[in-house]
C-alpha cells in the first residue's frame, strides 16, 4: 500500500528552469506535432483515432490543435489486442475488460495504478509542450509537488510527520529526471488526493476529452476520457475510457460490457450510473483539470 501521510508545506524559491533537448528522434512531421517522449517513433495508423472508429451516425468532436484532447486522441496503441501486463511482466487476471492497450510503459514497481495513469498522461502532455510550470500534483496530505521545484534540484524528505523540500541535487529537466519526479508523485498521491485537486464538472452532459471519472478513496478508482464523438441529429455524445488499475498495469482502453453494439464507446444518457468492467461510477463523479 502506498504511504499516504505527508503533512507540512514549505515555500520553495523557484530558479530559472534549464531546458533540455528533445528526448529521442521523431520520424515524421506528423509525429513532431504529436510528441510522446516515451515512444519517439510512432505509426499514425496505430493510434486511438486511426484504430477506433466512432459508432455509426457519430463523428468525432473537433478539438483544438495542440490541445490535451488532441494529444489523447492520437495516443499510440500496441498492435492488435495483446494482453494487459502487470508491472512485474505477468498477465492481469481479467483479460476481458480491454479493447486495446496503449503503447506506454508501466514501470517496474507497483506504482502506476489508476489515478497515477491519469497523472502520467496529463504530465506527459504538459512536458511535451514544455509547460513545466503547469506540472504539479498534490500528495495525499494536500501538499503540492511542483515539477519546476524538482527540476531546480529540490527533493522531499520526511521530518517526523512533515514533508519538507530541500535543494539537494543539481538542476535537471531531462526526460529521465521527469520520470523520477512522476515516480515520487505516484508514491505519495492517489485517487484520494487527485479527486480533491480536480474541479467537479457541473453538467456531465458537457463532457470533454481529458475529463476524469473519479472516486477518491482507499481504494478508489479513476478512468480518463480519451476521445469523444457526437451524433449531430440527436445531440448525443459517446466517449472512450482508459484506465490502469491495481496492481499497477498497462494503461488500456475499456470495453463497454453493458452495450456490445456501442462498445468500446460509452454514453451517459442511460441513467445515473456509469458501469465500467471493474468499477461503477456516478455520472456526477466527472471531474476536470
């Protein structure tokens, strides 16, 4: 179980960030506009947008160039429908819940679980755009882990029941150091902290790509909206969901086991409850960065 008790806050002076060069080499102009640092060379045919067509009568909602929504829509997928693997390389017990597996690493420790997968994708997007000041997540205590402070060499340490930050290493904004930051966040954050950090969506019918269905708890769960389509005649919207789970496992697109004709797309017009293969949410569990 993750350690979930950190108390205390220290104001950290921020120094100018050191900008590192791009990690890896992209293979095309298309890839340059869709930067996924963990997967420098991507095939535009193996993405969510290319592989998962909207249901009949629906079309994908337009998104702004360079937006989080566009970035999520073009996430790379592993070929076919491989099994979902856990962090230790073994197969997840339930192999019936997923439609496809996102081509991103899960790490070698039991850390990148449900809320952590949401954090990982949000942080990767911001890192790809060099929006370093926007990368920050709360620990379970409510204390904020600022990526800029991490880049400047500050690291958390525990003094009694407080989490203090101290400058202890040289500045480093490399991708490798970014992953170390995320590992620390995964260790001290989870669905409880993320649910208190996000803003509740007042009208779930105005769902957006990048929104999160989340129930904070010990355990809780979170799934991320990674694409959205609309039926213009009826105004109905359908969406795709991605998750990791416990133990830490590869991020995958969920099937809709409640509607085989609509699957893997989901819709919110069939009651108050959103049923996913491994968790039930209320439509009012929808939150936003």
